[in-house]
C-alpha cells in the first residue's frame, strides 16, 4: 500500500519542481543556492511566494540534497513554502517565517517521505546588512510520514556575506536525519558546509 503512495509523492514533487523552475525563468528575485561539503551537495531554488499566491508575503523553496559516503548513495528532495515578514525589532533587522515542506528521501536504502512544518529566520544588524545570520528547523513526526520513513528533521544555521546585491557566500552547519520503521535513525548529512547564493 505504501509503494503507490511513495510513487505518487515522487511524481508530484518532480512535477511541482519542474513547474517552478520553468516559472522562475522569466522571474526576478529568484535565488539559486549551491552548497558543498566533503560528502554531500545541496541545490536550492527560492523565490517570492507572491508569484504563486497573489499578495502573499514569503517564499517558495525547492531543494535537492545528495549524500555519498562509503558506498552509501542517498538523497532528499523537497518542495515547500514559508510565510515570512519583519519581526518588528528596533535594533535588529530580523525576518522570521513559518511554513510547510514536503520531502521525499530515497537512494540505496529506505525510501519514503513526510510533510514537515518548520521555521526560518534571517538576522542582520543595521549598517552591516551584508553580513547575515540565518537558521531553520523542520520536523515531521511519524503521523505525517509515510513509506519506510518514521520521522524527519532538518536543522541548520548559516553565516553569510553579500559580495554584491546579487551574490553571496556562506558557511554553515546542518543535521538532516530520518527515522526508519523498525530500524535505527539514519543521518543523511551532518557537519559543516559552504556555498554560494546567486540572485537573479
């Protein structure tokens, strides 16, 4: 029973990702993100949520994470959205958001997915806007997980520096882990990584 659901979720994720990539071709304010560590890479595409929902404050978020280590070849693909805005602090430019992420995990081992609620923040000091501190956390318990996946979490923190208005470099740390039914938790990726973000 789980296999058809997994296949349907994978197809929906691919269709939605392809649709958003095509829609982004003619858009402005889309950001392409590419991050690397010794064992993994993550590709991301984000853009204004108002392109999909008129007047909405926030962003859509697409991503693909690939991990290869000691013969293990696993991946996670996600599509989600965040509704975000200014937190209203006087001495800190703080943007916070909350949203949902649909994720599918596959590869050599267990396969399945989840619907994960999450939060994200980006903080910058007035007068030093080029330097930013960001973070995020997503978690899905077993009740919103399917296939072989019993739960899912993705947490991370990032320190970024804008080289110019359209390019930034960053370093960060993340932990991506999922539980397996009748098995041990599996760490898809953990540790330090670096990357670039390009805004068009």
